C-alpha cells in the first residue's frame, strides 16, 4: 500500500490487486495498463510474483514488468527477459524513476 501511495503521489494511476489471479483479471479487462509491478510474496492466489511476471511477459509482451521483494534476489530462471528487479527496502524515488523509465521505453 505504501508503494501505491508513492506512485499515486508521483502522478501514476494505480490499479491494485491483492493477488496474482486478481491482477490477471485486471489485465484481461483493461487495455490501458502500461506497467506491472508485483511483489514476489503474495499471500493468496495461485502463483507468486515471479510466476505472474513470466505469465504477463508471455501474454502481454508490451507491458514492462517490475518485481520487488524483501526475500532475496531472483534465481536464473525466475524473471522473464526484460523484467527489472528491485530489492526491498527501496527508496521511493528509485521506484518512481524505474517505472517512469519503463513507460518511456515502451512508448
């Protein structure tokens, strides 16, 4: 929730989903999502953030993916090509800069 507040304060329109399955429903029903940010550890749903990142990269290859986690770094096959990882805790400015660069690169 802190990340959502930070991004909203920076001018992003934030769509929140409590787990991967809800995030997929958002992506299936909206065509204006410009970037996906996911945490690795999600308490519910059928997959973790790494699985969500790989699925989104496969189904929506134009949507950049940012993965965050306080549980360590990704292994060699965890992240899809082109995805970015930021370890927690992170500086809010780092998050904002990373997402802005993703959106500019995709545009």
